[in-house]
C-alpha cells in the first residue's frame, strides 16, 4: 500500500495491529476518523488511554473492574460458595446476561495451550486452588469452551482441587464442542449452567 502521507501510514499501521483488522479496513477506519471533529477523535484516544492506564483486575476473581474488588465479589446477596471458572471477562458478561447464575466467578485469563506457549503458571490458577483450599467453596463449575485447551485446563485444575473434596461440575454441553461461550445464545447458555453435570461424568464417558 502506497501512502501519500507518513502520518496516514502510521495511523493505518497502528490500527491494523488490532485483531481482525486488515490494512484495507484500517485505512477505511482512519479515513473515517479524519472526517470527524477533532474532539471526537480525542474522546476515542483518551478513553482508550484511560482504560489502559486505570483499569484494574479484581484481586479476588481477576475480573476486569474499576475498583480493587469487583461488584460481583462485593455483592453479599450472591452465593460465594459456588465459583464458576471462566476463561475471560467476555464469559462473565455472557453468563451474567443469562440471569441464571448467582454465584461468583474466577477468571483464568486464558487456557492452557502448549502450542501458544501458555502454561498453567501464566494463568490465574494458583489463586483459585488456594481459594478452594482455604475452605468456604462448596462447588467449582468449569465453564470453559469445550476445546482441547479448555478440557486440558479443566482437568489440570480438577486434579489440584480433587483432594479437597469440593464438588466439581461442568456446564451441560448444549453448547457444541469447540463453540466459544460468548457466542452461545442466552437461553442455551443459561440452561447449560442450570443443568450442569458432575465434572467426573464429563470425562469418564470419553
Ligand atoms: Zn471479583
């Protein structure tokens, strides 16, 4: 792509770093921004910067939050004995949208994936195991997507907490194998949490 301006080229290059944004789309977005009033572009840039600099991760569940402990963890009316393990904040949002879950979450920040160089130590697994070992947790629900990485991660955690005697369950697979949670419709996802199955059943049949 030949650019008539270095400034334009830089902006397009930065924009095209975003996932799913190729050079052509990046150019279209940048040209769109160029037509906007200055302050509109400032708002965009500032909100991104502010988010990057000030956002926090809940020190209890690692969910993205504006404060030290997120709203869900602070909510006394939720059942803190039931912990739903998810990959990232998008899953928390998807499950919250179903209105079917009143426990709390634990956000791993990814899945174990040797191919991508992601090992257990890069994920928020230790804090989950510690939380369970401290007591007070009655059930851990595995709600990772049903991919090989998801299954590996579930099983890795399961092995670490099995001895505590905590109940473990897996969300029912109305969600087909390989589907990401966030794409499941709310009714299906809600039902799969309500109809969760003991985790042992999810791998003994395989
Ligand atoms: Zn939290």
